[in-house]
C-alpha cells in the first residue's frame, strides 16, 4: 500500500492539510490502491512457532487507524510543521527538553510519567508537546488529545446553552492515553474553572496506571522567573493609583504555578509529571525581527 518512493507522502502513506483550524490527515492518494500485502482484506495470516495460524492487522489497516486517531487529536493548524527535528535549540535548556521528549516517546507506554514544560512565552513548549503526540500517534498508534484549557472552558460554557453536559464534552480528554493541556494557569482561575481542571486531573490520576499528561505553562516554580501580572500600586495614605501615573513605579504580582492552580492540583501533577523549565528569548519575536531585517 505504501510506496517508499512516493513524492507526495515521502513513504509515510499519510498526507496532512488544514481543516477547520486543525490538522487533518488522510491516506496518500498515490498510495491508496489495493494493498499488495493483504489484497485489500485488511489482515494477514501468520503462523506461530507451534504451527498454529493466526491473523493480525495488515500495515494498511494500521495506517487507517493512525489517520483516525490523528484527526481526533485536535492538534491546532499552526503546528503543521512541528516536529522534534524542526524544534530550534537556542538554549541549553532546549537541548535537555528535547532529549526528555525523545525519551518519553521511546519508552511509552512503559514509561508513564508525563512532562510539564514551563517557562516564558515563545520558548517552544507547545511545539515540543505537539511533536511528542504526533510521533506517538503516527509511529505507535497511541490515542492522544490536545486541549487549550482556556478554550475547553469556553466550549463547556457554550454546551450549557445547548443542553450538553460537562462530562459529554470532557470525556474524550479523560479517556485518552496521552493528554496535552496547553497553557495551564491561563485565565481567571475562578472556583468553577479550577473545579473543571481538578476533575480532569483527578480522573487521570486515579486511573490505574496513571494516564499520561503533558502540560505547558508560562508559570514556573520560581517567583523570580515566573509570569508577572501588572497590578495597581498602593502607597501609605493614598487611594489606588493607576500604574501609568507618574512618578509612581509600576508594581507586579509574581505568581508561581502552584499559586495559580492550587496545592491539590499542583501536588498531583507533580507526582504524575517531570517538570522541565525552558529558558531563552521569545523565538517568535526573534524570528519576526530576522524577517523584517531582510
């Protein structure tokens, strides 16, 4: 079925496009003729060491399964080129993160501890997370899901208006073998928002064994390096002063990931995942400045 010399899919048997803001996979049309191995049956007959015959899925059927899994993963369209090979190593921490991403892929499913990519915006955290689940789906046929948690909350709210239950919306994320939660800590983090996050984390935590998590966040464990949120400044005997008022200094509140999501959720993801901090400049800004210089 798959032609190693195919110039369209480069021997992978699958091609990719963008559909409704997500990545979409389909069988390569140049390789979609009747399979030479199974004759279109979808399975092949083998014999074990004792001479007993058994059937197993043909490679063509495995590719169909991978295409289905890929299209259910909800990978955003902007990551069509994201891979471990295309990940830019611009800092020593990037090399370490890439090594651990490769190790996770190689050892899965035996290695169930997930990963938390922490650090400033534009350091490649989501790129790495997407690269991992792409490889797991396409090379190992693993059921993976990607979710921007802030967008998921919006979907749940919309579901209330159409009579959909919370469980019907979040169930695919609960049951997936590997779940990417992008930008954890983003949003207002109201009691309801944190209860939704807690529900997802607790379900996966209590599964036996743990269902793997990959998390990205702009918040870290270090108050000096985590995301800074501007607040209004207060001085003795003064009312609230706007941050733009001169000559007053602008103040910031420093929040760690634990501050944002609470001790209970933080404790569980700490047990489930290895924390990796990426440092360096914002690659998107750096790339944009290079383009404008040309």
